């Protein structure tokens, strides 16, 4: 892989992992239409970069949770319980549908449909009156189910998990925070699986390093953008992009413009 491709893919990963537009869909489409494919090994590097961006952004919250857990604070223990509760449907759906979801990466039409579904889900949040609710067991389970389905390329993880919580009356800030928190263990498990699947890491170290650095920096900035968009009530704006991209990708694949 050339350095330019590594930089471009790092930027794509950093932007699309946290903004609700599906990073997996963008990487798959970049591979299909532009021939810019990421190996399993480089995908590990990109995911590591975005994981670093999440840990950096959530560092204070993570520290508070660790302190609260050590002190056995009820509020913190309840939050940890909700994170575990969300992780159960995520794991079941993710592992049960693993073969099908992996097969989707080579089917542009399925990815297109998934992007449109993401767009519709995001659009639904436009018609929900903003509330200030907290994460509860139902919203945690709904977010966990959404995260499991989001293994499919085209279904945005942040978009689906945040939308699920918003539709159940959770405040935008709480919905985003919980989405990030349940994303941490999911990212760690996914990275371990990808490392296990990787055949080797013999590529130029600088290529991996640039992928990690670029995706981490851009990812950190993207999280900030997402939080501002949520607070301004413009989360549904991303629906137009997802639907448009899905339609364009479907048309291009139908007429074999690849």
C-alpha cells in the first residue's frame, strides 16, 4: 500500500467511524470503486487509531467510572450493568450474523440498501421531540441490538445506537455517551478478532503508523463535531447524505461503473 492511500483511508476511517455514516461502507465502496482496499492488517491499524481517539475523548468519563467502580458507587455500578446488558445482544447478533455480514462487504447493492436504512433511521430522529431522559434497561438493550446489527457494512454504529436511544427518549448527550461507552468493549473484541485473522504484519511500519495517527487525530475531531451536531439538533442532517450515497452506489453498481 502506498503512503497516499494510507493517509486517505486513515482520513475516511477517522471521519466516518464516529459520524453516523458507516465507516465500513465507505471503506468497502472505496475498495470497490477506487481500488483502495485495506488489508485485514491495515484495518486493525485503522481501528486502533479510532479506538485511541475514543479513549482520548472519553478519558475523564472512563476515569470517573473506574474510580466509581472501586468505591462501589451505586450509580457507577448501574452504568456498568447497563453496558454489560447492551453487550449481550451485540455479541449474540454479531457472532450469529458474522458470516452474512462479512459476505455483505463484496455486495455493493446490499451495502447501498444498508446505507439507505441508516439514513431512514437517522431521519426518524427529526420527528422525535427532544427529551432529557437517562439510559435505562430498555434503551440499553435497544442500543445493544443496534450495535450488533451495525456489524453490517452500511449500518452506522454511532448512528444506529444513538438513534435507538433518542427514539426512546434519552437526551442527545446521554445517548452519545452511552454509544461511546458500549463501543469501547465492542472495538476491543473486534480488534482482537481481526488480529487473530491477520496473516502477518510485514508491511512497512510507517504505513501502519500513519494509518493509526491519521485515524486517531481525525477521529478525535469527528467526535467533537458529532457532539456539536447532536446538541444543535441537526443529527438528522446526516440522513440525507446516507440516502444519497446509498442511491448513488446502487446506481453505479447496477450499471457496473466500477
